[in-house]
């Protein structure tokens, strides 16, 4: 059986990941490919519980290392129980965020050392990295303006400077990782999705 392909969608809050992950799902299903859509942190009952802990606003501040360890704990569970079994069964996996988000948010945003993130990534996911990563990019002021009217979780409540560091972390990943492709999320939805069609066509052309 041919192993499935692993695609991730990345970006800060407000760039349109929820809308566009469904569009990518439809593109894959049009090819009659069985695709699993999931998210991080989360994707399993236990990992979803950890997600709730991470997103909840509380009086006690969360140390960046605690936050990072919780995220990798959820990821380990997700990889072992959902992502890896699906890929091994030949299914494609489309994931809303993965380890690039940890490098951007906890590395760039929180200042957790890169070597610590690398060691934890190796422990939690082994060699499992995406075949394709699509990064939706927008200036921080634009992205945060799009979520201004909704109730914010613990991450969404962070300030402009935090998200500027996160965005810089994402841009550095796109610069160094051949698997990562950037889309300008300030474009119209039609323009973004036209670019998604182009990216996906380029992705499966070499697959035959």
C-alpha cells in the first residue's frame, strides 16, 4: 500500500485557515483521495483536553516551557494515534498547524531555545514532517483586525509584539524549508484559493 501524504496549513489567527482548509480538503477529495482533516493542538480526545488547558485564560500565568511541553505531549498523542496510522493506511492527512507553529509561537513568540524545540520534536514525532506546508501570511495588524470582534483565547489575547515575533518565525521557516509555500492572505478569498489550486496542482503532478 502506498503511504499517504501529509499536508499542513499554518498562519497566525485571522488569516483564514478554517475557510481554506475546507477548500483544500475539497480539492483533494476531487482527486478521489481519502483525506483526514485534523488540527493541533488536538486531534484526539486526550490531545483536545490538553488544547483546552492551553487556550484557557486563567489567573496563573503559564511558563513558556510548560506550554511547550504540553503542546509536544498533545502532538505525541496525535502522531501516534491518528496521523501516523492514517498515513500508513494510505490516507492523506491535512492538519491545521503542526510543529512549524511550535517553532513560530513558542520559539519565536515565547523565546524557547531552538535546540530544546528540536530535541522535543525528535522525541514527539520522530522523522514525521509534512510533505507540503502552506503558510497563509498577513501583516499582524491585518490579521488581528479580523478577529477583533470575537472572544479571545489565551493566545489570541497576546499583544502585537508577540504576533510580530511569531510572524517573523514563520517567515524564517518559509525561507529555509523547501516544503513550505507562502500565500499572501491579504488578497481576496478568490485570489487565495486560486493560488491554492495552483499549489496543489504542482504538488500532485510529480505524483502522477
